């Protein structure tokens, strides 16, 4: 019997990039193109060996260096090509980008509090979370649609973009997307396909027990 009860059995693995210097400094990266640290590359290499065991069929990634470098480690193990998309970039957050968490709270306290309450906020004059989902979710769905039944797609992206994409694919109200906790560097979430659509099978999975250092803490 097909355990997916009518679904095609496809899976989407949403994998956050490895560590960057700005993660360590708790600076909001947004779409600033920050590269991986040496530890970030090592994280990606370790995680890639685990993800390769899922036998992915396709890899897509943000074109920012921290995501592209992470994806390259999985490509090296699986010998799959990586297709890069601007639509998978992290949230553009305008004036917030480059600021530490403390600086954001000090300078934009009301804006930060409103965002945490789930209100639609253009953080730093940038994108709304729903706008991030509008550009990222279709990229993921188009790639997933090309999979054979029971196929596996790996999406290498960023903490905020992954959260909004998961929220959109699960059909959650945008005000509740914050309830999806952040991903640790180089950890991942898995969506599986069932008769009623996509469902969350795993969240923040991996074997790297560092604290979450988010792009959008």
C-alpha cells in the first residue's frame, strides 16, 4: 500500500547554509553576500555526507556565496549539478543589514517588536515575509514538480527564506510562521508529500548541536 495515500511521495529537504562570520557576530545578513567561514565549510562537508544518504535527485540553491558554497559540498558527494536561483536569497532587510541583534533592538525596537508579534513589517525598509515566500516558494515547487515519484529535492537556502517557504507550502497563516523555530547552521527540515499536500516531517534536523545563529534572529 502507498503510505502517502494518493501523494507522489516526493520529499523536499530545506538545508540552511553553513556558518559565516556574521552569524558568529549575530549580524543580520539579509541578502548581503557573506562567504562561509572555514568552520562553515566543514559543517557543510559533514552534513553533506548525511544528506547524500537520502539519495537526492536534484539540488537547487540560493546564488549567494554562503548557500552556493554549502551546496557545492553536497554536489561533490552526489555528483549532481546545482542550479542557483536569486529567488532563494535571504530576506532583503534594508537598514537592518549588517547590524547586530542588539543594535536592531536599540534602533528599531518598535519595528522589531511588531515583527515578533507577527505583524507585516518591512524590516529596515526591506521585504515583507510574504514577499519572500512569493518569490521562493514557486522556485521550490517548480523544481519539486520535476521530480519522479518518491524523488528527493535538496534546497540550499537561508534561515528566514526557509521558514517562510515552509509556512507557505504548509498553508499556514503568515502570522504564525514565526512559530517555526530557526534552523541551526547546516541543519535542515524535511517536507513530505501526502494526499492533502505537503507536511512537515522533520525540523532543524542534523548532528551539529550548536545554538541557532539566525540570519534574522
